[in-house]
């Protein structure tokens, strides 16, 4: 697409000269303004939106025009949702959102590593808080499903440890406040860049008590649990055993692994100055392995999988679908490939499905496990 060539050849080199978080903030502001204006939104739809009948799918009782959505973390507080719909995403997941407003971690906290096609993320979940986001969503209408990703409030470095009751209560407050505006909810149990991180739910007893508390609320929307790659299969099995005891869970999403993966080409000296986890291509292998293992070990009659991590091309998306993902999401590819990436991936994915004899994307889910 011409738009892709303009972005990668002209715009991206300019943007990459500036601080990554500053550029991201300006992009969200621009998208928010453009999405609020009918003419600019319609122009984006004309450029990027297409119908892909072979890719339409039903997951969690919801209809998605194709499997490719925007991952949580890009639009943390839901400031530009109509514009993401205009870019052709089949679903938009905002967040992570906490009960109270959070400033996140100290800056700098977002870094590009272009030679690895990745981004180092140490945001620490800054967001406007559940009340402010709920007010924003009350005035937002979408034609595609909206996911709302929930997390415990990060009160910043030096904050005293919170009690188990306070952490669980934080999730419950956000769920009550935001569920009316979501088509599905995600409980983020695995942020790699906050003081609690994965530690809270790594304890089986705490995980069971948290799940029981959410179950008592009787959520009306589908709920997914977002988890980090597990240290081993025994930990995965223990997690699945705990989840099996409650009724509300509809599926799982896989988060970034903490820290830096091996094999990065970015010089070690530069990486030492970049705290955080790595998104994009470097996260792909660990997430794909977790996706493969979850699909083979979970109850596939009860649960579906949503996968992000390193999706830059249709081949990347197709790989995750064949490993077991019913929906896939991207984030880092928007930074490296620009706004035309959704349409291009969908067009190419249609060709791959036809080549392999599939009439729909749903038919290809888990295909690699049948070989």
C-alpha cells in the first residue's frame, strides 16, 4: 500500500528521532482528535477498512469481522477508540485500567530497539482510572467488540505493600465500574513492570481466593485471564486447575515474559539503560510456546485463546492461529509498519487460508496440533 510506503519511508525515520513515549502520546492525541471528526474518520475507513468474509469469526459469543485486534497497552485509557475502529481492527482492547488513576513508573520508560524489531516497555500501567475511563466509554459507540483490560493500581515506587484484600478489591471495583461498557473483560494477572507483577497470583491460595471473589460478582460479560509465560508445565497445570473451579472464565491471553530474552542484537550496553520487558519480535518465541502448551493442556470446550507478541505479518498471525489462538492482536507492528498493517495482514491471511484449503479462519485454529 502507498500509505505503508509513505509511513516507513518518510514518517517513521522522522518519528524515530524523538523520544518514544513523547511520540506515542502525540499519536494518541492525534488519533483521539481524528476519531472525533466525521470527515477524518471516514477518510481513514476508506483507506484502511475492507470486508473479509472468510475471516469473520465468532468467539466468546461475540462476532468479530476478522481475528486481528489492537492489543491492550497501546491506548491505555481509551482515548482514541473510534479511530482504531476506522483503521480496520476487528476488536479493540484498552488498558490496563486500575480502580484509581496511576502515573506508572518514572520516565524514561519506553525505548525502541529497531534492530530487534522490538520495544522495551517499563510503563508500569499509567492510566486515568476506572471512573474516568467509564465516563469516556459511556459516550463511545463501536461496531466492533471492545475489550477492557483490568489490573491492580500501581501506586509507584516506594509505596507500601498492599494487603491481599486491597488488591482483590481493586480488581473488583474496576470490574463493577467498567463491565457495563465492555463486550469482554480481561483480568491482567501478569504485568512484568509493577511491584506486584506476577507474584500475587503465583501463590495458588491467593489466586483461588481472587477467582472466587470475581466469581461471586457473577460477571455478565466474557472474562479472560492474562498470564505471563509459565516457568514450567507444572505451574501451568496448577493454574488451570485453580481456574477450573470457577465458572466465569472464557479464555486466556498471554502477556510479555519479564526481562530481556536472549539473542538480542541491540548492544548490551544500550539494553542496560532500558529497564523493562520486550515486546515485538523478541517476545514471539516464548509466547508461541506458551500458546502451544495452553492449547494442548486446557479444556478447549470451555476456553479460547487470544495471542499477541511479534505479529508483523500475516504469516506471524497465521502461525498463532494454527497454534491455537482464536483471536490475535498487535501493538508493536503499528510502530514499525504503520496504520496500514491491519488491512495488509488480513489480505494476505485470506490467501494463506485459501491456499491451505480452509474456508474460514476458525477452521485453522489449532491446525498445527493435528499434524
